[in-house]
DNA sequence: TCAACAGTTTAGAATTATTATAATGTAGTT
DNA sequence: AACTACATTATAATAATTCTAAACTGTTGA
């Protein structure tokens, strides 16, 4: 994660116009140390803080979906009531903290390879993902 | 799954009034061979077919959530755009057919026990669930 | 048996998240 | 600078879910 990636070039490469809104979104999404997990609301908040002018909600939705289509973002299902997105687009497992509603990525070494015995005829496996729900262990809490 | 379980008694046991709507819902949900996975829409459709009078949408939502709170139903997250519910309330894994949007339960023997190496300090694991997304293997199809 | 009460259902309004629309603005090209 | 295709915007529309308050019903105990 270099400090100042050339997002303009990156956007051009996949055929998206490097408009200021898209470059701004790239900065917010990818100019960080770790994977970023967010809801549209999180993102809107961060963008409004960062930018001088306001950004339209429709643009945030459109751009997130454009990024998703181009493989820059992945949608994650942990809560049927909210859409979460992930800047880590590879197949990977998650911990979900039920206290803070935060997602945490697992890497290869965190969970042993999943062995699936069941076959469904005529169907191929597209992905295998594990969700580990965690919560505070503290008795006094909650 | 007996043919005509005494749902009235079952409802009383957990402190729910055995109103005709709830008994009717029990029949639709639990009077079947296999686990039932459904969306609110699926359920409304089935109930309207089965019942002579119409049932209010609010009642379906209220009753599903009452059942959920009592541990009769479990909400499943596979698609952030829709709520799925499951009559199998135990911890279990799923296959999700991306062609038909159907959920299929796994049993113990289908997936080897998941070994989690990562520990998060101060947090305990509440559940570990695997989602296997499958789709048609047929080249000609889609 | 039946009135009284608490809990339940209901239709419709309200809220929330998301998508569609159509006018205006802008990046890239000449 | 001007042209054009694509993007952004405000706003309207849609869809899922929840709220509200009035009408209704299962239960209880007189
Ligand atoms: Mn989506
Ligand atoms: Mn829910
Ligand atoms: Zn992730
Ligand atoms: Zn299930």
C-alpha cells in the first residue's frame, strides 16, 4: 500500500474515467494499511469529511457498484439488513464482531482448509467462505 | 415430523398464544419433511394459498420475528438484499444455489470440522458457519 | 357462561435503503 | 475551443420493513 498510488492510471486501465469523485473514492478506499470493510453509510461519511464539496448519494452508490463490477470491491453478506463491502476481493474468511459490528479478515493460516464431502450433481462450487461470529467474553459486559 | 403435531400446545409451552394465524404458520413452517428455507414473500404466498381469509403482511413479519425470538426460526445471511429464514435453528452449514436462489442444509458428515487457529483476545466464538456457493456446471447454460 | 383484560391482528402510514430519471456538468479528443 | 460520451446531481420512484392505533380474540376467573 504505497502512500500515493497512481489511481488515475489504475482507473484508466480498467476503462473507468478518472473523475475527481472516483479518484477521491480510491484514496478513501485503498490508501490505507489494511483491508477496509464498510457500509455505504460509512463511506459517505468519510467522503464528506475528506472532500470540500459534497458528493451525491447516488454517485456513491453508482461508483461503488462500478468498482464492484470491475473487481475493485466485493459485497459481503453478514447481515441481511445492511450491505457490507470489502476492498479485499479475494476469496477469504471473516470474523464478525457482534459487539462492534466490525469485520476482520482471516488469512490462509487462520483457518485450516475446508474439506467438502458433499457433491451436488450438475453444480460446481463457486466459493467456500467461513464466517466466525465472535462477541465479548467478559461476564460483566452486556 | 408427525403429520399433525400439536402446535397449539407447543406454542403455549413457549408462552405464545395459539391464535389461528400462529397455528396456521406453524403448519406451513413445520409440517414438512425437510428443513424449510424461505423469505417473507415465500411465506406470505404459501399462507395466502393455504388460508381462506387473507393474512396481513404486518402479522407475517410480527409472527416470524416472534418465532425468531423464541428460537423457532433463525435468520440466515446469504444475500444482503433479502432476508432468509430457516426452520433449522441449530448451527449448520449451507450450500446456496446461485441459479435457483435455494438454500440446502449440510449435515455433520458433509463438511469436516472447521479448525480455527486464530484467537481474538477478550472475544469468544459464538458460531462458525460455512457457506458454499454453487452454480450450474453446464457450459451451454448461462 | 361470559364479561373483562391483555395480547394480537389489521390496514395503512411512515421509514429506510436502494435504484431510476433526466437535466446538467466534465474529461478526453480533435 | 468545441464536440461528444460518459458522469454527477437532485429528485422521484420503488421495495422492504417497521410503526401506529383501532378493532378483534383467546384466556381467565367470577
Ligand atoms: Mn448490492
Ligand atoms: Mn430481521
Ligand atoms: Zn474481508
Ligand atoms: Zn438451514
